[in-house]
C-alpha cells in the first residue's frame, strides 16, 4: 500500500507541475496572439478546452495468494500443493509466485527460486522434493 501512496503523491506532484506549465503556455499564446493582432477571446475559445475531471481512484488490487507468505519455501510449497503434485520447473514456480503477489526485489527471481530449491535439506523441511533429474520440484506432504 505504501508504494501506491507514493505513486499517488508523485502523480499529484506531476499534476501541479503540468498545471503551472500549462498556465505558462497559455500566457505565451496570449502574448503571441497580441503581437499577431489575433482576437485573444476567439482564439482562446478554439484552443482552450476544459481539462477532463480526474477519474475516480481505482480500488487497490486484491492481494494474490502468495502476497502474505512467509518466505520462498512456504510460497513454493503452497503453489506446488495447489497444482496437485505435478512437478514444476523453477521458472514455472517463480512465475506463479510473482503472479500470485509474492513480494521480491530480486532482479532474477527465477535464479533465486532455483537456488533456494536446490538447498535440498531446507526445501525438504517444507515438503518440496526434486524429481530424479533435479530439474523439477513437487510437493509431498
């Protein structure tokens, strides 16, 4: 929610800046019209359209199923349990966690998930087991 508030404040600041810039542009147009001998009222009516009213704020998105998970292992275990025992690759797991709202700042989240899952003893504590070739993982309660 904090990032949404920051984004909203940033947009409000942009609106203030753009409004001031638009006022300056309108003054410049009026000055040029005066120099050219154009009737300012007629030109202003043609070029100045009212600004649309801002759209009402959209409700915050619903948090995904992995947004509140306590760590990668818990989130991965929940995901793997939800797919009914079908083995998944690290990429599939990482994409599902991100799509489900799992918070991360990792630049390569797939590599982070892969590394965590290859820590065999830690992953097994959560019921996450590798396939024989070690390229996919599944949940075993």
